[in-house]
C-alpha cells in the first residue's frame, strides 16, 4: 500500500471526528449504542494500523511527498466532499432511503464503476438492508421521506 503525507493528516482528522462521536454516545439509548461503538472501535483500529504503517515508512513517504498534493487530486476530493455534504442535507428532505440510494449511485459512478446493474442494485440493497437493521434491530429511527 502506498502511503502519503496527506494520509496521516486524514487519519488524524478522522480520529478527531470519531472522538466527537464517542462523546455524543453518552446521550444515546443503551440498546442503540452497541453498533456505533463497534464501528467506532473498528475505525480506531484501522486508523492506528495506518498510522503505524506511516511511521514505519515515513522516510520514503516524506521523500516522495516533497512536492505536495496534486491539484487534480485535491479537486477530486473537494467535489466528493461537497457531494457528501449535499447527501447530509438531503437526508431530512428526501428521507434516508431515497437520499442514500441517490448518493450510492452517484458514488459508484464518480468512482468509475460502469456496471449498470451494480450501480442500481448495490445502493438500493444497501439502503434497504441498513434501514431495516437500524429500525428493526437497533431501534434507531432514521429520517423518513418520500417513500419511507
């Protein structure tokens, strides 16, 4: 795996965001807290793994990264971040299922997937399965909208 200097900064940023989530879990129902805690712990493990890899390879990473990040890569990231922000804003308006399916379709196309069946089926199946899991197993109410 090829690591860059920016990867360390992104890992630190994600760790800070996860700390905000951890501090907010105290206000969550005990039954609904289990899944988010598992995901947060798994995320911290992955972040720790990447940071350890970065530290082991830092000399070659710093030499390769001396020029900074390419403008095309920065633009690519910014466009996707705007799409995530739009998704977050649309969840309340359109509901979880519709906005998640639309965001999933956009993501697969933006990331270069050209399989039309996968572009439709994967986001639809993921949104429905996650909706059912959150509502029926974790008892977390997701925003309802046009269809659900």
